[in-house]
C-alpha cells in the first residue's frame, strides 16, 4: 500500500496527498521519469507505478493528469480529455480529475476553492517561485471559474528546507528569504517565498498549510539534491470527489 502525507486543511470531498518514497523491492517508488539510475527509466515501470496509484486512489488511470514539467510558468486547463504535455501548473473544475505534480525537492502548491468548486496544482521550484506560478494560477482560477482567493484553501508540500537548500548568488539575489552561508553560498527558504506570494494574492493566512518536512534531510522523501540521478519523483495530487 502506498503511503502519503495527507494535508489536514482540505475537507472530505477533496482527495489530496503527497506520496512518500515508498521503498519497493529494488528501488524507491516514484511516479515520473527519473534518470538512467532510476527504476523509472523504464516506461513499463512508470506505467505500473501510476496504475498502482490509480488503484489506491480509486481514480481511473486516464484521469490522473500528469505534466511534462519544464520549471517555468505554463499553466493549462485540464479535463478528462487532456493529454500529458508541457506545463508546470494545471487547473480544473471537473470532479474526478486528479491533478498530479511531480516533486523531488521543489514544492507543490495545491489549491481548492469551495466557492467555485475548482482546484489547482502547481510545481514551484526556485524558477517557478521566481515567476510566481502559484499567484498566476490563482489569477487563472479567478478568470476561468470565478474562484474567490479569500475562500481558497492552500497546501504547500514538503520541499528542500531552508537549512539545506543551498543556492549561488545569482539565484539568491532573486529572493528575499535567503541567508548568507560559507563559501559564497546562500540558503533559500522557498516556503516563505511561496507563502508571501499567496498572501499577496489575497489568500488568508489561516487558509494556508505548509509542510515543515525537508526532502533533503528526511529520507522518507525523494530528493534530487541528496540522491542526484538515482532520485525518483513523488506525486503531489489533488482531486474533487465525484
């Protein structure tokens, strides 16, 4: 059985969670292509893992909407007819569709608006956070579905923690939540940056839940920075029950 981090902020009509590393017989479980060292270099293994996810969630496999993530700010509308294509964020108002973000140190931002009955899922690494992808996603949910930011419930997933997320000066200068370290390096608090953008987008502070887990330090999570080419990918997902 798969193990998940389950956000507490969402009501029962929402299916949501972040899959853990889920160690299988030979390799850690994951849901997006890894690299030549990963079990997910095999398309058959990838399909098998996603089928397991489908069965666990009781959501048809073709309703699991993954994306070809590019660390950018492309956001698309997803529905039951959508195919996997390049984007870093998806929104929908269709029940039974699971929006899936692949992560292994980047944060996933999951959003539910009970007023418009719409959801969003966004991949927010340092590039996506610099581009304010969550804020743009909220604006798209407003435009497409009449979503109300003050009613939105938001979960920010486990990600690289502020004590372990080292960046160079060229990245550090893009953010405020940074601290200088030795050898010209800086640490970045990506969660603090995302929370600030959510508040700017009129999300209420009490409606934001942030995981405190660090994917680099905690081995129950996949981490690209820790495991490099041998890292798998976790699935962060949100869906509205039919």
